[in-house]
C-alpha cells in the first residue's frame, strides 16, 4: 500500500509540474502575441491613414516583406495570432515618393496620425556630408511613435532617374529629435547612410484581417537584395570646385568637351548593356579619378575605365558590346588570371577598358617564390599584359566594397572607400593633374607578375585592329 501511495504522489506531482509548465508556456505565447498585435495595430494605423488621404506608403521593412512573401496567400491556420511586426526590435521601415507629398497631403497626414495618438518628428538634410549645388533643404523622413516606432523614408527622384534618400546624420538636430521618441540615431538603421534604388514596381496585397491593402515591391527577394547594397555616396562638389578654382575648368578646350561628351555616351551605353546582363561594375582607374577629383571626365584622358569582379564575368559580354557598335580591340589573359577586355567605339573612336578583379592576400607573390610562409590582409587586384613581350603586371588594391553614386546623371558604382582606392592607384599626388602616364610603371600599386609562356600567346594575347575598320568607313564616307 505504501508503495502504491508513493507512486500516486509522484504521478500527482508530475501532473502539477506539467500544468505549471503549460501555464508558463501559455503566458509566454500570450505575451508575444500581445506585443506582436500591438506592433501590427500601429503598422495598420499608419497604412490606413496614408491610404485614406491618397498617399499610399510602400512597406520596405525586410522582416515584414520576408514574412509576407513566404506566407502569401496566408493560410487560415496562420491568421491567429497575426504578427507581422513581432520579428523585429527595430523601427518599422516604410517609404513614399516625395513628389507625391504636397503640402496639403503632408499636413493632412501628419495631423491625422497625431490625432490617433502618434508622436511625430521630421528629419531634414540640413547639413549633408557632401552638399549638392543649388539643392534646397529637403525632408528625408517622418518618424512616428505610439507603442512602436515607424520610420517613413522619403524617396527623392534624382537626375539619373533613380530614387535617393538622405541619412539621419544630415539633420544636426536628429539626436535631440529622436530622444523625444525614446530613440537614438543608431536605432534608425535604414538611415545610417544615404541610399539609392533603381525605381521598382509595386503591388497591393490585401492581407486577411487588415482593413487596407499593403503596398510592397512586386519582387520582394530582388528588393531585399538591393536593400543590402543601397549605400550611396555623393560626389564631392566642394573638392571639384576647389580643383576647378586651382586648375581651371575641366572642359575648357573644344577637344576636351568633345571627348568628355563622347566618353559620357560610351559609359551610358556600357551601363545599359552590363545592367541588362546583370553584371555589376564600377568606374575604375582614370574614370574613377576624374569622378573623385573633379566630378567629371578627365578631358585629356583617352579611354573609359570599368572594373568588374571576375566572378561576375559572363560570356555574353563581348557579343553584346559588339552588337551595340563597339569593336573588340584586345582580349588579354584568361578568366582565372589577368582578364582584360578592350573595345573601340566605332562611331567615336573612344576606347573602353574592362578590367576584371580578383581576390587575394598580401604577400601571395612572395609566398609563391618561397620568400614568405604567411599571408597578409585581403586584397583585390587586376592584371595587365604587354602584348609585344608577354609580360604580366599586377595592380594591387586594399579590399573594398561597392557603393552607389551619381556621375554625370548616371547611377553607377564606386569603391566605397574611394580615397583609399585612388591613393593605391595614383599615390599621394592624385590631386595634381598630369598629361603623361605609363601604365606599366607610373601606378604605385603596379608590380611585375611574370610572363605568359609564348605557347599560350594565341589564347591570352589576342589583338585586333578595329581602327582599320573605322578608317575604311571614314574613307568611304
């Protein structure tokens, strides 16, 4: 009997313990559901007000977008609890085109959200990192707080036909303003730097339980990818002004103006082709120097320079460029070593160089020669080949990531740390214009990189003569 009583006691204690665990689990689930619903209610409220006054906002929050994209159409089993906002602790991110925000709609929108209990601040680009000439002070975001925080980013249309937004630090009062909402600048992660987006299509999705449709990018995975790579850096117009004041206008001769215009057209065409092939590129070498130093093409340059990661190479590049009036001038190297393509624009005679970049480590060459056993920091490098001797050259750069900029009304990429890139390629005197440059010896980051075996020359040194084709065409005319 005693054993049976002890057994019953153990069973009873087990049931009590299990009941307590279930109660704790229910409590946690209820708390999470409540917090999620509070966030959803605030999110719904902003969306409802914007739709009511004809100012539909675009949901850009990656956590919400991923959830909507995965769950749409949402099964009935997932409707309770509804929790679009519970997966993020940061402010919810929305956006609207600034050109849609006239004074009447802005006042109506801000007044209405205040009426339903939101506190509101407005951030402006009063002191941008790189001021744009003649640009007025623009609002860059509205920040709302009721129970959760919501950032409504304002997309401004740029001359290059893309959307741009400012960063939180361009408002010198941002910290004080954000503190009134219990936030700091580091909480507004989507505005930690200026951003740029190609214009994208949006669609409306009517989610079960939401009274108003939600506007989202039509291609959510593509947008989330672009969001991670949206960092924008303005060209330094103050630096360009200083350069022009010291050395004169960059386009003071008819020849300089002619080349700059032709080079711009060639760069625009290359951008169209590479964007169409989904091949990321950046402006490199002399073209990047002209951008960084004077926000313009260097008028006495002889070509347009573009950088591409070798891993992004596509075999369609050459036929696509040839089909658009660019003749292949030379093909040096191979895909895994020192690849370089050069084209000549048949209509203008301006050359376009495509340099392919590879990842590496400092000291790789010394290690191969047995002079060192250790690798250094990550680097990026591109190769050069001298056609008549087969000699190879290596141009080494500190490892970099890519940012967007606007150059001559074109949205193009640049190395984010542009100064470091320029210093590597041109040294500390990069700001002083020079008219002579030897690609084999002038760059401070160039070093010998061996020679191509003569037996490989037919493959790795292919030289064409499109100038003859141009001359024949001109003679016929």
